């Protein structure tokens, strides 16, 4: 008898509806209103690459050891350097990073011995052209500057 | 089948094309229909074939690890675990205990995440749209844990050969424990939405039956095999990465139909929470990386290592020729082999059941096609 | 940390060294003896070339004509009822260039065994579909990637690549940047993808 009543009055369907209505309260809203609120990503987030510079004198930390280029699975880093006769070390001239093929695996960041190459928390990397995704040294040091809209 | 007379309908061939909301990716199923009943199916796959096995022969062992995540992109941590275990077997090293416990925690979180997506998309195909949203809300918490740990949410590249790269961050245990406490009531919520629901039961019970013997013949593993009554789980049969220390059960059911697979996967999520709770209590201190050389050149040989991925038995057959690049990496994809049984399960079903059956096999086309 | 690890297994040639011309390195296998190997030796006296084990994983190398009878024997007599995988490897410098590998698992015994055989190019081994239904798509994939056709297979056509594709990608002489340009031009209308 109870089963018949449950069947007629759609009790099991009502139970499901109760769950749905319980989740309608404003406390349960988890949608982020992007781009008004930008999500806070983790510290270790593997986003846009950046070439770090020494904060005191503004010189690049990169020692042109080429380890990042060797470690990259897609071979998209090209590092060129000239040898400095006075300090007997290599000076970085150009550093090309092809962001369109990058899979953000982090192997280049792990390989860098001086923490010059770092994957930051920037994830807004769109550009209007394919060539815009190939970053040179200047772009790598500055970082992407996505448009910030005012609402 | 009765002899056909001139009153019978002719067979209709219908294409459930690669672009379809319910085929979980680019899967093409050619249905031979007699009215609404399916007489035969043929799967055409390969739309997502990227040649991962060929790429493996041209990269070094460490370089190939990010590619492996992209096969089963829903549950990428298990792929990484299988690959690292295979290379560690070739090198004859073992990850240190701290790394093993951390691997278990992340892999079980991964299993929950994969089953959550399965639940959401399967329910969506059947018509219950609500679980999809709740499921992604829970998955957000898991992906936040991954993001805090290794920096990426989906293609995590979390493990390295020999152990872990990143130390566990401060607050890892608290976040995982908070997730476990938050999650179990949510599983009850999903069950409240679906398990007793008469529509759900009628759509799923008796659909896509594959009994134990047929599962073994077709090589089907994972929750499909357990729903057919075969109590077999690689985590218990051939434990890896320290699974023998944890106390958990293997859920099974008897009939092997779609409803049983749903029950098995829901129970597996609960058991995963149980494992995570045990593992989080006993994370030992110590190193996170084993003794692995910087340039990995395993001795000439081959090994096959398989793990219990959320979808079935994921195996890696790696052959090395002594150089820094593998000679052959073969991935035994559970979704590919489970998908073979689609034809067997769809005989005599209705078209709407075909959608339910594709959903219950839990395929990810990235793994089917590699 | 960067020390050279020692393989724990048996003494044999280590991985190739640069200086002196060494013979090609081979797998350091150990012989495998068990009740299963005795059963197999009785049943197939001269068709199994060796029983070996490497890193705890047992395998046997058999003649290609005997493979399907061995699979059937293992399934019926020794409980190896689950075919895990069928795959192949290409050694282009050998006369018989392909290595065909079947991996089997037994639920009752909880152990795995590999059945390996060597296949020459153009040879068509018998299909295992009659013994294990799993082999259907797995053999299609081996055909697709390596070009090894299986005689008696119900549906021998390509599975992952388009049907009219020419070339077998996982062979060692197929470079990684190569595509079947004729197929791409005809079907996709673009000139080359690279």
C-alpha cells in the first residue's frame, strides 16, 4: 500500500526536487563572475613564462646554459648568447619562446639552475596573430599585459 | 530471429556521427536499426589519434611524461602514475615511502574526479541535467588541490620518474581532509537525486548487460568487470605503490547492467575517500625522490606494468634499447578495449539505450585513440 | 644522486658504451622454470624457443605457427583466460623484423605471461580472435600501425587511421614528420600540415 502511495504521489521524484531546491540558496552559488572577479590561482601555477631579472641592477639572471632548451619536449626555446671576454661568461642576447606550442609542462622551469625562467600565474595569453604568440626576450621579461576592462 | 516476410521493415543504417553531444568525444557509431531496435553497431574511431606512441620514440623518458597526461585527459594523474611505475620498474628503483603515500592520495583523488565526470555526463545523457553542475562543483575542490600542488589542474604532470618533483605544500593535509569531510555528504546527495528515482531505474536497469564470462572474453576491466560480479581489482591483486597497507573494499554487483555499474562507481568513490583518509593520517617524513640518475638510460629490456585506472586496467609496455629514448612505448588503453564490447551490449537495445550504454562504458576518446 | 644504477638482474651486456665496439646489447634475461613451462614443453616440444624472465616478468618465445595453439592451450588448460594486450615491435635490421607480443593474465593464478614471436614482413600470422574475443580490435591496431595482417580476421581494416591511408606509422622507417600527403590533399584540401 505504501509503495502504491509512493508511486502515485511521485515521492522519489519529489525527493530529488528537494535536493535541487535546497541548492538554490544564494550561499551555494559557486559561479565566478569573470572578468569582474579574477580567480586567484595557486602559487605554483604553471602559466606564462617569465625571465627573471636581478632586482638590484636589472640584469637578467639567465646564464645562457641552454638547459631549458634541452629539456623542452617541443624544442620551442631558442637561446643565443655571446661570450663576454672580460667576465669569461656568456651574455644572453636573444631568448625566443614559442608560446603557441607550449604545453606548460614545467620541464623548462625545473631545469633552470638559477631560477631565471619561471612559469608565473598569468593565464591570459591571447593574441590576435600567430606571431604574437612567439615571445622574445623583452616580452618574456615584461610579461603579458591583458586588457583590464572597467565595469 | 523469425524469418522475414514482406511485412517486415528493412534495415536502416543511421550514423551517430563524430559530432554528437552524447558520444563523449569524437566517436562515430554506425547503427543498423530495425525500427527502434539496434541490430548491430560499428564503431569508427581514430578522430583523435595523435600518434602518442610514435612521439614516445622520439623523446627522452622524462620529456615524454607530459604527453602521457593527455591521453585520458579527465584523469591525468593515473596516466602519469602508470608511466612512472613502468620506467621505475625498468630502472629497478622504487619511490621512497613519502612519495608513495602522496602518490596514492593524488591518484585516489583522481579516481574520484574521474567518476564525478562520469556521473555528470552519464546523467546528462540520460536526461538528468542537475548532477552535472553539482559534480563540477566538487571537482573544483579536487582541481584546487592539484593546482596548489603541481600548478596545473587538468594535465597535471604531477609525478616524476623516481618520486615527486614538488614537496607537498603547507596545508595539504588540511585541504585534503576538508575535502573528504565535505565530499561524503555530497555522494549521499547524488544518490538521493538518482538512485531511488524511478526514471533513473527504468532507464538503467536491464540495459547493456554483460556478464562475467563475457567481460573476461572481451578483456573488459574496471568497474564494468566488477559490476558483473568478478571481484577483481589490481590494487588488491597486484598492489603497487603501497596499496597493500590500506584497508578498503572492492564493491561488486551481480547483474552486470548499467544500474549496477552506477552503483559500483558510487561505492568506489566512497572507498576512495576511505583510502585517502587512511593515507593522509600516515604521510611519513623523508625524501620525495628516489635514486634516479639525471640522464635516464635503462638497461636493454622490456617491462609491462599496469595499474587500476578509474576506467580499467591501464598498462604500459615499455621497451628500452639502452639509449635515452624509449624503443617502444605501448599503452594498453582501458577505454579502447572496453569500447569493443559496445556491439555485444547493444544487440536488441533501443537507440536511447545506446546512449546510456556508451555513457556507462566511461570512455575518454583521448585514451581510445591515443 | 646522479649515480649509475646497477640492474639487479643477471650478468649480461650493459647498455651500449661509446668507446670500444661492443656487440649489440641484449636483454639480460634469466631462464624461467616452473610447472607451467614443463606443461608447455610437453605439449609443444620443439616450437618454443626459450622460456625466460626479466625483472620478474615471465615470457616465452615461440614459433609463429604455434602461437594460436599455445594461446588456446593456455586458456583451456592453464586458466589464462584474459588477453591483456596484443602489440608489436619493429626491428628493421633483423631478417624477421617484427616482434609480435601477446600478454596474458590468469585470474585464478594471478599471474601474467607474455607470448612473443617473430614475424617477417609480409607474413600473415593466424588471428587469435577465435580464442580471445579481445583480439579483434587489438589486431586491427597492430595491422594499422605495423602492417602485419592477420589471416582469418573477420574485419581486417584500419582502425585508427583513415582507411585509404598508405604507410604504417609505427615502423621505424616512417619518420615522425611524415604524413600521407596524397590523402591529406585529397580529403582535407590542404597542402601539408607541417
